[in-house]
C-alpha cells in the first residue's frame, strides 16, 4: 500500500497543535547545524531545502549566513533571505549547484518507486563533495510505542519505511553517517497530548480509530505522567548524511 499524505489546511492546523507542545523543530535545527559543521566546517554554503514546509529550518540556515533556496508544493511562510519557490521537486529546475540538499521529513511522503528519481535529480544538482541530508524516514520508535500499543500503523507503508530505507542505503552505498536525535512532546494534561497527536490520525481510517479510542488514549497518557505531573513522550529521529555517490 502506498501511503501519501494529503498536506491540506486541516493537516497544518493539526500539526500546529503538535508543534506547540513539541521541541521537534529545535531538535531538527540543532542536529542539522551540528551535521553541517561536522561535514563542512564553518563556511557559508549553497543549500537547497526540499519540501521546506513553513520554512523554519531554511530561515535559520539563512540567518547563519548560508545561501538558501527552498521549495515546497505548498505556499510557505518563509522569511526574507530565502529564495523560496512554490513548486514540486520534480518540476523544479535550476542551473545552480548546491553544497547541501536537505530533505527533512520529505521522502516518506513520496511513493517508494520515486526515490531513485529523487536521488538521481539530487546528484545532478549537487557540487563535487556535496552532501544530501535525509531526515526521519528511518524514524525508530514512534512516541514511546503508542502506535504499536494501539496497533494503529500495522498496514501503513510508513512502518516499513525504516527497513526499506536501510536496504536502500546498503544497495546504493549511499550513506556516510547516521546521526540519531530525540524530540519530546511535553504536557501536563493527557487531553492536550491527545489533541497534539491528532495529525497522525488524519486519514479517515485512522481518524475513526483515534476517535473511538479517546478514553483509552487519555488513560494511556495518564499512566505516562511523571511524578511532577508532566507527560513526556519522546520520539527518535535520524539524520542520514548521503554522499554524492548515487
Ligand atoms: C512533513 S512536511 C516537512 C516540512 C519541513 N521539511 C519540516 O521539516 O518541517 C513535508 C513537506 O513536503 C512537501 N512536499 C510533499 N511532496 C512534495 C513535492 N513533490 N515537491 C515539493 N514539496 C513536497 C509538503 O508540502 C510538506 O510541506
């Protein structure tokens, strides 16, 4: 089954609720900045942020002095200094070559048969010695396993993405390094957590399960409460550094 997320307004509203309680964006930024320093030192880079979303990462990279281009099929709220184009990745065309192409939480939205084309296109847009950062397709452990506990993602392709991605890297000899990082979702109230994770359940089928299991969810989060009354759900992410060997 190929699972493609419909990134419409409802998703954005739901995702904003998640971001209010999660430090995921900060965790992503910190990890990307560290990986840049490890791979390139402190020089200013030509960067392309593919599927930039609302563009927080692009903006902070530009503020650090990098020359940032960013694309997304949706209109974004990117600040000045970022060369943003509202266009699909496969339709995007440029004469420019980049030191670094970032795909954060992007690949998992594409059908698997498109991945080869993604990397082929990247390899044509990258300078010698350039890198690709892929974040999150190999996400290990989803929110302390609530998904497994509730058996929610059994049939979703996204559950198999980690395996697929590992095999893909082996086959293509593409990965130079894998850097794991964590993010946390913190709240005092179980129903806040319940609402914050609603974006995961946006598809009609999952939405049904989500609504039917409301009380079970709330109880589950109640049990997760720490002594200080806080509920903290951690999620593991990974940033893969891919060399231009594709
Ligand atoms: C999960 S969001 C991640 C956004 C951002 N990179 C971040 O880390 O928050 C994935 C983004 O990819 C965009 N996207 C999906 N398919 C795309 C395509 N074919 N070309 C360009 N952008 C695409 C979506 O519109 C969405 O903003």
